[in-house]
C-alpha cells in the first residue's frame, strides 16, 4: 500500500468545492481545505505507485478549479 499527501492550489474561492468533490473519489481517505500556500490537502492511498499516479493525474487533476498539485508520498524510515 502506498500513501501520499497531495497538496493542491485552486482558483480563488474554489477550495471548499474542490475538497468536497475530491473527498468522493475512491482512494482518497481525507480532503481538507486549508490556509497557507496550498488551498486543499488530500491524503490518498493506492496499491502501488503507478495506481497512485493514475489517481492523481486521471481523477484528482481532472477536478475543475485545480491549478496545481504536488504529490508527497509517505515514507517510513
């Protein structure tokens, strides 16, 4: 299982609606609108890195109002 935080920048005024829509995507375990340099932070999981990439590119980035994403895989050191 691969888990990651996905940091999202949105168009002005879109953070809440983006977080709500993303929270319904399978593989997303949490989506919160936040303040700071990013507007939404998502925690997601997938069986492997390839599936995580597909989740981000095909589903999350397809949500209207997103301008940029940064995917941060979780590592256990």
